[in-house]
C-alpha cells in the first residue's frame, strides 16, 4: 500500500482523528492561564477521573462487540481553539487504534447466502477492496456464517442426544468450511495490522510536512510583495495544511497551537485588508451556524452512539473553519456547546443504563450459578433422579443463554463458575453410569425389544394405528436410560431405520392417494355433465333406468379430496333431482321413484342399515303428521 493510499483512505483533516471522545462542557468557562496551581491540580484530577469514567464506558461498549480485534475507534482531545474563539472544551478520552476512514454500506444481504458462498464473498471482499473499508462487511459475513453454523451444530447435537448420546460428550467434527473462514479472518487481521503500521509511518511523515508548512507560514511576513500575492500564498498554505493527512495523537495539540499562533500573527503583521478579513469571518460564521443546526438535529437521532460519533466529526470541522466576528463568536460557541452538552448527556446516560443492565445480568447469573452448584452436589441414586436433574441443568443453561453480558471484569469469571458447576454435575453423572453397568445392560435389553417391535410394524399398511404405535415406541425409547457408548449408536440406528422405513412408505402411499382422489373428482364431474346433458325418451322406465345408472356409476367411483366431498355430492344430487322432476309421471309416482332411488343409493354406503332405518323412521313420522 502506497503512502498516498494511506493519506487518502482516512480523513483529509487532522481533526478527523477523533471518533469517540468524551466532551465535557462543564469545563468550558475556565481559563487555564488565570488558574492557581491548586486549581490546576484539581482540574488535572477531574480530567483524570473523567478519563477513567470514559475508559469504563468504552470497556462496556467493547464487551458487547462480536469482533474485539477489529475495533479502531479514534479517541483524542477535542478543544475549541482558544486563539480564535476564547473558550475551550476539555475532553477526557482514550487513545486507541486508528478508526477506519469510511463506513461501508452493505450492498449484499449476507443472511441469504450459504456458508460456502459467505466464504467466497469474504475472499472477494478482502481481495477487491481497501482493507480499511471492509470492517462492516467482514463482521456481517461472520455473524451470518456463525448463525448458520450454530443451527448446524445444534442439529448435530440434537441428533447425537436423540441417538442416546450424553450431551456433554458431544464434540462437533472439524468443519473444513469453518476452517477456511477462520483462515480468511487471520489474513484480514494480518493485512489490517500491516495497514495500521504503515499508517503510523505516514502520520510521522505528515507531521514533518505540517511543520514545514508552519515554517513557510512564518516566512510569509518577511516577503516583499503585494498583499494580494502574499494573501494568495497564505491561502495556498492553508489548503496544503488541510490536505495533509493525520499526525501522531500526542503531537496534535502543540501542533495546532503553533499553527494558529502563526496564523494570527500573519493577520496582525500584514494588516490585511479589513473588508477581505470581514468577508472571511462572515463566511466562517455561516459555516459554523450550519454546523450548529446540524448538531441540534443530532439531538433527535435515535441512535445515541451514531449521534455522538457524528458530533465528533462536527467538532473536527469546527476547529478547521477558523475565527468568526468577535461580537458573534461567544453566542455561536454557546449554541454549539449546548447541543454538545445534550448529546453528551444522552451518551453518558446510555452507557450508565448499559452498566446497570450488566450489573443486573451479573446478579441473575450468580443466582443460576448457585442453583447449578446446588444440583451438582446432590447425591443421586436412580436413573430417574439423574434424568430429572439433567433436565434442570439444561433448563438453567437455556436461561443463561437468554441473559446478556455481565460487566467486563466479571464476565469471564461468572461464566467459568457456571461452567464448572455444569461440568461437575455431568462428570458425576458419567461416573454414576460407569459404575452401573448392570443398569446399562438392562437399558440395552429394553431398547433391543423396542427395535424388534418397531421392525415388526415397519411393513404395516394400517397407517393410522401403526403411526400411533410407533410414536408411543419413540416415547418409550426416550424414557429408557442410556446404554454403553459401544452399543448406543448401533442400537439407535437400528430403531431409527425401522421407524423411517414405515414413515417413508406412508408418505409414498398418501402421495399416490392424493393423485387418485384428483382422478376420481374428474370422473364424478364428468358424470354430472352427463346428467345435465341427458336427453329424455318417451319411455319413463328407460329414463328412470338411465338416471339410476348415473347414480350407480357415481357411487362406484372412489373418494375425492376431502374438502370437495360435500360440494361434489350436493352438486350431483341437485342435478339428478332436476332430471327426476322432468320424468313424465304424476307427483306421487315421481316422489316414489326418487325415494326408491335414494334407498338403493343408501345400500351402497357404509353403515347402510342404520341409514335406511333412519330414512324409514323419517318417512313414517311424515305419514303420522299427515294423518293427524
């Protein structure tokens, strides 16, 4: 990577080095030149305390980040230039590694990519983009990959446990895809480290360049030329100053003080044209007013962290702009400072609440640790006891995973405590079953018996009953205790194979049945069309037999899709009754024929005797009503 690439990849102004400083507006009214030594000591102590507070807040923020090694937040003191504004904001901050210059916008939805595609995408991102521009892509790819990896591992763990395995014995095999991803992460970190080392070298070069500009600025007052030419050269030096990249953090304050001292000295010495200077001050006032408006809009930003980081950029720009008219600078600075105060307060409250939340998480995790430790020391004598307490430990682990981070200084300790309690319990469980070989042999005999029962059912065609029986066998299997590791996988595969064989046959059968139902539906629809289009003859008996035949053909066709059963039946009956109504017989005979046809139809249906009896009773009741 060239020096030019490093210069252009980050901010074009020194002020952009600060990405996450803490702005302390409470100190803006002090004047360091007029303070006593005692006050100065108090001020230093206060700054130190605020630095420690900011460090703690930073630690909290880092504790919830997935990728700690790729954090390059820039923290530095942001101070309003006292030579041009008359006041300052002292800011206790931390010096961390250089933040990436640009925030990449994700153009790919990585959640929709497979793990293999994520590895390919990460390779392409690293190969084709500047290393300092890809942090978000790298983090997004990693998050998406391990979300999928977690599902895979959970499935493998479930299959292992379902197979009779003990959960603590589960260890996923090495995944070559995950190995490729880890290798890419190593490469990314190595390239990023190289980039940062080169960036530090560039900063040293930039520092020398800025000192050279200051020397040229000092010489401007000694040149014998027109004010216009001198001022033009002065503007060129200012532009060069802005274009030079970042400098080492520890040199920044002295560098700026020296630079602004000579800028003011230049203005004073050459007695620049007042109109030109006033125009410059007016332009600076307009730009700073716009920054005030932007800062005030940040107060409404939903993301506290985004608002805070954006504010740091505004402070960098403010410092670069230069002086404004004396009669307006105090009010303008107070306006900007007030927006800063509000945003800082939100930022401080955010991390205070986060700290309180993590403290509460610690208390909840300590409670879970105590419960796990109490279970771990219990003396359990039966398989039932071990099964119940294993379920209790697993439930504690589930609750643990729902709780967020504890404070950084306690997070690893509390996790180790919980893990030790769980390890102690499962170690005792392994020892118990190792000493109870007779119990394992009994469990093996029970599972072999269940295998034989499942195998005796695997060719059954009584789908409903056998399904219920196999599900009951599976429930019995889960209730049987563990067997020796040597036999566990083998006997589980045997049982699983018998169950799978039956359910695969069942699925295939019902797939064919659905197709047959659709065919039957089409046949019945065709008969309905025939009924609709039937042409009557002059012979009533012929017509009746034809309608009766339609009825028989319709009844002989098998089942149709269940949701259409009533609809197709009602449609057929409606059309058939319409045709019966057309028979050239008197009403009494027509009704008799329809009733006779209905009885004959009922004879072909399941439970026909009950239905015929019901129809007979219905008929006699109607007669009785007519007689009365």
